[in-house]
C-alpha cells in the first residue's frame, strides 16, 4: 500500500536510535509485520533497499517476522487466530469476525556494529 | 520525497511547502544525494563501517552525531549485552550489539496524531476523517452536510494530490476550508493535518471534517488524531467493495452508503452492501444516504451532533 512511507518510517526510527546509542552501522534489522497490516512484503523490501541507501542501515539484512491475525468472533465470542482476512471462525464457522490483532508494523530489534 | 510527512511535495494552502515549519520535529534526510560514489559495498557494516561515514555529515540532521568511533569500536569489543542497549541476546544474532527497538514503524505519525488529538480534545472539537475511493461523492456529501448544518461552527481540511478544487467547492458553501495537496502522496498523515489545524484554528466545540485523499487502501493505516473514520461507499461501486478492501472498512466507525437514489438504476442490493460491510466489521454503524435527494441526511447529522455533544461535554467524573 504505502511501503515507501513505511520505509521512511523505518529509517526515521533507525536514525533516532542512532542518535541515542551512537553506532556505526546496522547490520541486521528485524521487523514484525502483522498478517492484517496490509503490507506487501516484497514491496517493503524493495522500498527499504532504496530508502536506507546512504543511511547507517544501508545493506542491512532485513528479516520480516509474520505475526498472526487475531479476531474476536461475534457469534461464539471466542478469540481466534485466522490466516485470511475473510476466513470464517475456526471454532464455530461464524462469519462475523472483528480483527483485534495482526495489524502490527514494528521494528523489533536490530544488530549494530 | 519524505512520504511520511509529505515534505518535499506536499503543500498546505498558505504555507507553500510544508518543510521548515514550526512543529516539524523530525529530521529530513531527503533531498541530498547519498550516492557519492566512494564505492562502499553492502558488506561494509561489519567492523569497518565507521570508516565510511565521514562523508555523511552534510547538515541533513543525521550527520554531526557520528561520534561512534569512540563508542562502538566494532564487533567483539562490545558484547556486554547487559550494559548495552539491548540487555538481552538472541540466538543467531551474534557479535555485534543487539538493540531492542520495539517501536512502531509509524511511530512518528502516531506522535503527531496524539498531538492533534490532544489539541482537538482541549477544544472539544469533533473530528471525522472521511475516507473512500475516488468518486464516491465525498465532497458533494460534505457540501450538503454543511448546508444542512446551517450555522454550526465547523471547518474542513481537504486532501487531494493536486488542485484546490475541493476546498473551493467547500468555501462556496461559506464554510472555512483548507486544501492540503499531498503531491505524490496517497494519503493524508498526521503531520500534514497538524499544520492544517494550526492554520484553520478550529473553534471550540466545533466539527472538523477531514476529507482524505480518495483511496481505500493507504489512509486506513494513518491515524490523524480524528475521533472517527467515516467510510463512504456509493451504490455505483459494487457491494463487494468492503470485501476487496477490508482494512478501510474495518477501521471505520460509520459507513455511509451514498447515492442511494441511484440504487435501482444500478441494480444495487443495499442489504448486500450492508452484509458485506458487517462481514469485515461486525461493529460498524451504517447509514443509507443521498447527498442529492437528502435521504438519510437527518440521521447523519444526528450522528455528527451526538459525537460533538459527547466530545464537547466536560469529561464526567468517572
């Protein structure tokens, strides 16, 4: 969707961290991306490669960790994990699911030198 | 272009380019070319990275801090995780320091959104973020809403990639409006809206309408500090729209099914629209409206007034 904006956000956070901790380079970067975050991972990968150019994180290995999609089923009131945004409730088969988790877009940690 | 704040190509009416403005806290790393051909390769970070960074101190805000030579002497020398930034270690991540960041990628946007929300809260102003695909009738609906609200205090922030056409349409109703052009940006963000709020100075206990860029994808992720997202979906678009673009309708508190006067001409099954909306958001409120005939407008105005009344009322003690 807006992977360039996200990549700019990643760079901003890295630069904040750089000011705080004073490191020379980021060698590895781990992102947590929820299944329902609407992020196209190959597009984000490409955007990061472009946006991080010239930054302390240029060339860093980027790892994206999937976080599961979670929803509240309005039929059985259970909290369930679903893979697909439109999947039925795995417990009761109901179709009224309110996403409650899985929209995360976070920088988890990074390895610096 | 910095697509997070839109600086570079975004402009707020009366401000020119948004950069260099008062509450511009974040650093801009764009506009300067980092490809300055000193030939470092992608592997350069391991151990000798500090050799390469002198060339980056060029007043972009990210330079001038590169004192890492004496602080991070490189791999191996700084493996005391307890004293470092991380305080932990992770299998597979070795040698270098590990910094636990745990920060949302859009944290800067979210901070601007918090500032906007705080300001609007102090004012008791009720802000709605109108989102939809292009052509759903947002501006027409808004013009009608303003007319039907008569003299209620309100202001409008109009977001589009280009032109001030929509702000001009709003101003023609007599309402105060400000156009924000996002340039190439596909959504409004909280920083742009902060500038617009500074310029518009919404009145206490007023309504603030933020008409987002017509786009059913990106604006879902960007909190602007609004009280509610209102998704507008017109009967010409197809009842499966919510299923195709679920995130926006999940993020919305209210959906307005617009152009219902055209429903029969389009063979639109309004119940199917509602079913699709509830499929992706079982908690969503739905109103059927027509900006042309005025159908459903009374309920929509009631919804706005109720929101404003709840926001404007002094916070009841517990």
